[in-house]
């Protein structure tokens, strides 16, 4: 369902976040995130004051690439900051090498905030890591499923109880994975309410 019709308005700013997943020839995966901030009006930035930033010219143009395996281990990380409001901003890009050796798993977002929060990182690159992590799951889904099916014909879905749709007491699990359907869970959770 689309958003309701807005009041009359004028677009001033566009933030674009694009995340892509690439299967590499060597069996690893590159997950890339790219963020841009663009204004429709000229804007003067203190550190770019020689001339105003023109409409359509990026204020922020930043990217991060994580190289992972199918277990979500981060084997390489590189950040790039092509357009920034201050010339010192790109000096923090190498800090994102600290992601190497981490695993995209529960607690990943918290760990990223510890590593790159406040003056330890760039707010925009930190924000970009969330959609990059979920893109890793989406991009590798079929490859992980194929690997899992090869290892075991009968396997518990890794998405079980990760969201409303995959509730073990819900209709999707009942239909597609009846062996994991737990109708008693639904009854007990309603009794708690």
C-alpha cells in the first residue's frame, strides 16, 4: 500500500542507499553498500567553501565493501569516502579494517557501534553497516540453502522464529515446514498476554 497523498511540498534532499551482493569466482562474497546525500539547492559547507556545493552534487558519497564467506565471517573490509563535507572525513576510512575477523551474526550491530560509535568512526558508514549486513543474508540465501540441503535432507530452517512470518506457531511454518510447526506455542503465548 503506498503512502497517502502528501501535502504540497518541495524536495530539498535525497539520501540514497544502495546495497548489492556479488558472488566471487573464488567462492567468497562481496557485499557492497553505497550512500549518497544530494541537495536540490546550492549549499555552502565550511570546509568546501571555495564554491557552494551545486544542486545534484553529492555532499556525502561513501561506500563500504565486506568480503565474506557463507558462514558470514568477514575476511576483508574496505571503506571509501569520495565526497564528504570536511576534508578530514576520509582519514577514518581505514578504521573499518577492524571488521576483519568479525562475523555477521546476532550482536554484530552492537559490536559495530562499540567499534565505530562517536569519534571512532563515521556516522554514515556506521549506519550503512546495518543494510550491508542484511544484504549479506539476502545475497547468500540460495547458496546457503543449497549447501545446507547437501549436508542434510531434513534440516531445521535457519529463519525459524526470526520474525513474525517465520513464527513456529504461524501459518507459513505450518504450510512449508509442518514438522517444525508448534501450535502449542501460540496457545501459551496468548495465555501470557
